[in-house]
């Protein structure tokens, strides 16, 4: 069974069942390991220089361990029966992507906005963003949701599928470990500046190609859904690199340009106000329907990537057949 068909099956499995709460999830295990390692490191090391050196160990142990465990499990199952290994690989890859979960999170905010329940919409948004949401009005709630869905097209779908295509479930899980490390220790604050620098840098490198690939596919998806693909392209060229992340600006600016809205602006984190560069032009005010438009673009892009994987596999098969 080719890796492209395994990716298709994993993607369909995620679209169908997502991440059931009752099923143990690898990311939860990664989180426990990261927390334990951080505590162990801080018990032994206190200097900035020592923490910076120790920071190199986190991605080596966590991402390397995720890769090694997945590889060993698949080899063991293949020894028992090849189809057991195939089934396990499909399930493991499905755990690294979150298309259904991302849709449900965005639509939970959308439904509360449609019902006119701003407090509930703020609470739902607060479940998926780090910023303070208690005082946000409707346009700012929409902005936060659109930014989160757009950014996570890369982190939660395209990047893990990209690495699954290259190295199967072991590499997809290693990517998810890197991404989890970044979300837990990759902050440029006093606590994590030294310990988390390697994790944050590795996450930037890992998402570099998928982020730019996603931006291109978003432009195609914008054209397919009769949004402004040309403006999406020009917005990416102008605004993508203004984002503090070297990668997040690409999907966010592509969505902003396609929909004719402006993302970015002032956010509040734990009571501290900060400014993030604007993405796109305010052609029109943001509205709750922009959440649905962004989710539709997300599904089109993810389906497009899986389709490209299948086309590539078919092309390789046809080439071999003719030789």
C-alpha cells in the first residue's frame, strides 16, 4: 500500500472521527514527557548558558523519541502481519492532523456569534487562543478565530501530512513533537528564552516549506471559491514577512487577501497589550461568515494536498509501467 493511499486513509479518518476524547492521544503523552524533562533540567541547571545547552536536548529527546518509538512499533507490527503495520500507520498519522477538530473549534465560535451570545463566543475563542478574550467585540472575536484557523492549516494539517509523505508516521509524529515543544517552551519570555530557543527554531525550520506551499494552495482555493486570488497573492508578497513568525504570516495574509479583510492589530496577553502587524487591507468589515469561509478554504487546501499526493503516486506508477 503506497504512502499516498495511507495519507488519504489517515486524512479521511481524521475528517470522520477527529480526536475522540476517550482515545489516548500521542500529543498528551508528549506533553507529559516535555513537562517532566523541563522539571528535571531545571533541578539540575540554573544558569542561562546551561539552560541554552540543555535546550538542545529537548527536541533531540522528544522528537527523536517519538520517531524511534513509532518506527519500532511499525516494524514490530509488520513482523506480526504487514496489514497490522499499515493500519497502525494510518491511525498514527491521523492523530497528527486536526482538520475535524479545527473545524469544530471554529464553528463553535461561529454558532455563538450567530446566536448573538458574545460571552459564550468569547469563551469558545479563549479555548483556542492565548490572548485575553473577555472584552472582545464581535469583529475581534472573528479576527481571532480566522487567524487561528488560518495559521493552523499549516501546523495542524499540511505540515504533518507533508512529513508523513516524506517519512511516514514516524516523521509525522516527530514533527508533531517539535510543534508541541514550540507550543509549550518556545516562548521569547524570561522563563523560556534560553531553554526553549532550540525548540522554537526547529519549529520555524520544520514549517518553512509547508507554510509557503499552503499560501500557494490558498490562492488556488480562493480562485475556486470565487474569492480574490490575485489580491491574496499580492497580500502575501506585501505582508507575510511582517508577521513575528517566519511562517504564520503566509497562511494568514493569504486568507486576509482572499476575503478582503484585515487581520492583525492589538492583542492583550495576561493584561499586557501588544501589537501584531496588519495582514491585508480592510476592504470590508469582518463578519461571522468569514469564519465559515476560512474553514471552507482550509478543507479545500487540505483536500488539494492529499489529491496532489495521489496524483504524484499515480504519475510515478504510470512512469514505471511504461518503462
